[in-house]
C-alpha cells in the first residue's frame, strides 16, 4: 500500500493538513488547512434542507478560494451573518462562512463531501443542536433528537 493509499483510508488523522476541494462541475475550487478529526454535523433547518453531510470549520485565513468567485452564489437568512456558498452552475454547496461568537467568532466551514480524495464515511462526526440555537450545550458524539419547530 502506498503512502497516498494510507492517507486516503485514514483522512481523520490528527493535526492540520491542507486539502483541496470544489464543486461537481469544477468551476469552484478551494484549499483548506484543517483538522478532519474535528468534523461536525448540525441539525438546524438550513443544514437539514441542504442534506448536510458534515463540515470542518476553520478560521478564515486557513481557507483559500482558488477559482470560481464569479460562479459563486450565496444564501443566508435575513439578519444572520452566516451564509452558504454554492456553485451557480452545478448547485453544489461547497462552504459556508460567518460569525458565531459562541463558537469562537469568524469562521469558514467546508462541506467534507466536496473534498477531493477524502471518504467521508471514514470520518468521526460530532453533533451540534443548531435547530434550537443550543450552541452552549456544545458538541456531542451522537445526533441531537429531532424536534419539530412549532
């Protein structure tokens, strides 16, 4: 087995590594220096509607958009500083960004399904209760119960 094969089968090794990713059609490409041992899923309505496969967060200076600024579209709720960026050509959501003081302030979060050569099924996820703005409860190793909003 080559070193590359080993890396592909163990993408959640501890520590910062630089990964490349992008959308389906290739119009949007990025690099991110991130620790994939800290990937998360959230149960908020936006993440649930997007079919959120999980994300890995970082400070903005650890993310580099390589190409596709002109192809990017953004979605965000009125009044929220947080947005999701997707390719206007193929529709793939590649990353989000914003500012959540409870989680350390400004961030970029890449969607792990958009990373090249990383098998998300090999990652270990932590879970947030964003549906109820329950950020203070922290992340946990199992999904939060789904409770419909009134």
